[in-house]
């Protein structure tokens, strides 16, 4: 008998009787079954990653809608294109670009035409001076944030961020970073302060900030942001030129959408020395209601931008070329851009103000609700202080999840609890996103809430 092993196959040649042939064939089959590799498992990173709580909640809402329920879904930070269409001109420019066959690979750092247009937009409307080689175009804000983390943060480096905030916990996890999480307070409009950050600054590699803030719709005051900048500058002086500095990721994707007397501030204008340590997150997703167009950008020190570019070449997270060329053409006419932004702001603040006044009316009627005056973005921070209250059938609303379900079932309103953004599990605060609602929805929602809250005791 000769057994020849070749890779995972075993060839059996038997020069013996039929009885022994059957015997050895059975043994060989048993051995083959025993040696089969066990079912493979995913990586530890994939095994332990947490899915989006917002998407999970949205799935539950969509299931109710499929069952025929009338739900006011204000969970996703998106726009209803029928209520908030992208600029008509931008839409036409995108179509024109496709008919012009702009369908091959874009430049790795973005089309030059768009980087020039972004550079001009930042200078004329943001008082920021970034050359086209200090700007990186990507497919929205997500790949920008991913590449910032990858370019700046090593495994076990410390990232400081406040909660509630959008996805900093997930990006830290994906980068094997240590997270220092600061729970911001309503007294500070849920914006972190320098005193919150200072105890941890000496160990930090990255401070992640967002203003206007998702999920709160609030902004940094001039003084508050200046204090944080001064702290970062002082820390980098302490470390010296040879040490790895602490960097600031500044997400200003909503900066065009500020209302009334509220003003957007950025660290580089307030403290020009911060330019060496600041990497921005920006784009058209929110300002132009273009979440699905997928054109975002970052600007920062050229050596960092170059590394981010190199990282994204291996991910392929480019904005489509046609959309880039169309956006470049649209942004080249800033008067047209300004007109659209003003119209957009009017539509958003009409909804935000309507809901804010509605919540204040409910509060004045004695219901345990509240809201923070809207400052920016498309979000209203609202409060359902209902822990411990009982429904008409005697069910106790013991947890925030209980309250969320009650509001969904009884008021037909879907909003996102702040624990989905990293806040404590029993925080009574929520994000209401108004980009998907009609103006006429405001009165209906407040009426539904009044009826639902009246059932509690």
C-alpha cells in the first residue's frame, strides 16, 4: 500500500484484497473528516464592533411604517429631497458632467478644479487660507474622519472627545485607540470646555471636536473655543518640537447652517498658530442637502493631508468625478451659493423654531419636557424627563429605552436618545432631526405629544 499526500488530497493506491481496500478506504474517509478545518471566525475587531444605534432604531421605525403606521421619523440626520432638494443648478451640473463623460477615476486628492473652488470658498466665506495642495477631497465626511484617525493615531494613543457626539467612539475603536470620554452638560449646551479636557491633555494625541455639534445643534462660544486652542498650544510647547504633538480634529460640516445672532468660530481663525495642529472635516453634505452626492473634504497641514491621501488611495473612498466637477462649477459662483444657503437656513430654522416653541408650550402646560434653543445644524435638543412615570395601564417607564418606546408607540414620534451618541444610558435628552419633516408636521407632532403625555401619571 502506498499513500501519497499532495496538498490536502490523499491518493490511495492499494495492491491488496478487496476486503483491505474497503477497510483502508473507510479509515481514510474518517481521517479526512477529522482533519477538516474548523469553521473560521472573524477578526477580533469585527467580532466586537458595535453597530449604529441610530440605524437600529431607524430599522424599528421603518418596520412600523411598513405595517401602515403613521410615524414621524426624525431619527436620521438626513434630508427629505422633496422638502430639501439640492440646488437646481448643482443637479443640472451633475447631469451635464455625466453627459460630458466625466466617469473615469478622479485624481487621488480630488479634482484640481474642485480643490481650487473649495480653497476660494474657505477664503471668501470662512476667512481660511488653504492652498489646493492642503485640501483633500473624499466621498463625504466619513472617509475624511477615518483617514484623519489613521494618519494621526497609533494603537493605544489617547483620543479625547465629549459625548454626546457622533461616532468618535467607533473611530477610536477602529484605530485601537484609548478613549477619554467627557460627558458634556446641558448647562454648557453640551459643548466640552477646556477645564473638562485639561486633566487629560498631557496624554492625548487627538482632541476630536465638532461645531456646530451633531447631535445637539449647538455651537462653541468664541471664548470657549479660544480656551481650548490656548490649552492645546500650551501643551505642544511643553512637549517640544521633537515630540508627537496633540492634534485637533475639527468637524465643521454644518458651519454654513447657523441661525440668528449665532456665529460659527473655527480654531485657525481664532488662533492662527493652530493651523499646524488642526485638521478639518467639511463638505457639501449638510449645507447643500447633498448627503447622497458624497462630496466632502479636509484641509490641514500638507504633510498630514498627503498621508491621508495615501491612505485613501488604498480605500478608494473618492467622491465620483462627475459630482466633483459639478460641485466645482457650482462653488465657483458664490452669489448663487449664498442665495441657496439663505433659503436653506430659512427652511430649517422654521422647523426648529416651531418645535422649540411647541416644546416650551408643553413645558408651560406642566408636562415634563424641555428643549434647548436652536443655534445651528438641523437638530433640536429635546428632553423627556419621564423616568418613573406610569402609563395608563400601570407600566412604569423605568429606563430611557422605555420612554423612547412610549413616545414612538403613543405619540408616533421617532427621535434618538443621547445614549446612542455615547451619553449615559438614562440621559433624558434626545436629538430631533428636522431635515425629513414638513412644516405642517410640527403642529401634528406637538399635538400627538400632548395627547401621549396626558396619559402619564
